C-alpha cells in the first residue's frame, strides 16, 4: 500500500494509473458528500468528475498538512457548494437552537419497552425507515452523518472539510442524531399500536 | 440515582466516548433506567447509521476521470508549447533588434549618404521584399497558432 506522498509523487511524475488509485481510495468519501449535497443525478456525475479534475490540477499545491483524502473531500465539498450556488439551489443551514428544545415528547419509554430480540427482528425494517428519515434531513446534516458514522471521520477532520467550526459540527451532529432518534421512536410506536 | 438527568448531549457523548463523560453523569446513568433507555436508543441508532448502505456512483468514476485528466494534461502540454514558442519568437526578435538596431543607431548619420545615391525603384523593391518576408513570417506564425488552438479544442 502506497503512502499519500508516494501516490502524489507518482501522479506528479505523470503516472495516471496512480491517479486512478487515488480515485479508487477516495471515491466512497467523495460519494458521501456528492450524494448528500447534489440532488440531481446528472449533476452528480459531472460534479464527481470535476472534483477529480480539480484535484489533479491542484495536486502540486498539496502540502501534506492533512490526509490526502481529507484534502480531496474538502475540494469535493467546496465544488458541490459552488455548483449549488451556480444553480441557485439553497444549502440549508438549520437555525441555531438550544439543546433539549425539541418541543416534542421524548419517547424513550417506548424504546425501553422493546427487548433486544424484537429489535434484531426489526433491524432491516428500521434500516430502511432510517434511510428514508435521513433523506428528510437538511443536506448538511445528511453530509455530516455520512462523514461521521459511515466514513468514521473525526470532528476535526469534518470541520476541516466543511470549513465549519468544530463546535458547530458537533452541534449539528447532535441535533441530527436526536431528530433521528425521536422520529424513529415515534414511527416505531405508531407501528406497534 | 443522583440529581437531575444529564443532558441529551452528554448521553450521546456517553454512547460515542464514555471516557469523555463527566464522572457524575456516568454515576447517574449507572443508576437511572430512564437514561439507560435513551442510551440504548442512541446505541441502536449509532449501529443503524454505521450499517447504512454507502452511496456509490453508477459508473466507473476512475475510468471517466482518467480520460478527462489525460485531456487536461494534453491541453496543458499544448499551452506550454505555445508559451515556449512565444518565448522563442520574442527572443529571436530581440536578437534581430540587437544585431540590426545597434549598428543602425551607431551609423545613423552615414546611412543617409549610403541611401541617397539609390534610385526610387530600388527603394520600392526593397520595401516589397521586406513586406513579403514579414507577410510570410506572419502567415507561418498564424498557421502554427491555429494548429495549437485546434489541438486544444480537440
């Protein structure tokens, strides 16, 4: 397995195969960002390619201050935002709200009433429900959820990619999780009745 | 059970990184079934989130990008060649100016006497020849420029 520096050196030396390797390594991370921020499928295809062309063009400016994947994700995020701005689509940034101010009844009791076996049986169903619920979240929440829970990036890395302060990343993630938990418990309760 | 319930933020923190939670909160959670239920819910949610299917592009991104990058590289090389040629032409013009201009400037007073004995016809021939050479040179330059532009736009 080649290091970031070795890969970059190879690409700068003219090795396009090495660039293909970089694309392969970072594709899933870029997909997380592109799929969450760009609603149109055709645009996604263009944006994904534009991202890597930009990466290629600016690779000589990469100073190894962060992981190569983080740097590429940063380019991906900014490219998506630029595309949205060009098409005048709004990037939804939710308003600041105090923690615990959800306004809805917290349904932990219902969750507690469910035993482990039941939950396992409902795992698949819940997965699908959750996927649908994630899709209803603001794009920025979806992106953060994908980066944190699926790509397993740290708050610091996510902050670097999105340009948001680390505290804001934490706060958005907290609210997204709470919203998902509350909605899932609510749906679950309705189905049980 | 001790005091009021910890905030949901702390409960989430407990699920993600228990060690980063305040000792008081850990103590409370250990004895509070309500908080334990919330933690169980967040735990299950975390598992579900991690196991969500990752989005994937429905085309070979690496292949598509490689084609575009190859194209970009060809254009860059073409542009570099144009710059190189431009640099060469400028250099050549400077050399010509130096070799022709300096003596012309130094002997500018005697040059008048050299040309006064020539006929008007000779001046016209000289002017026409110079015009042909310059025209030919410009035509060649334009053709080269067109070639590069065609290469870039290909």
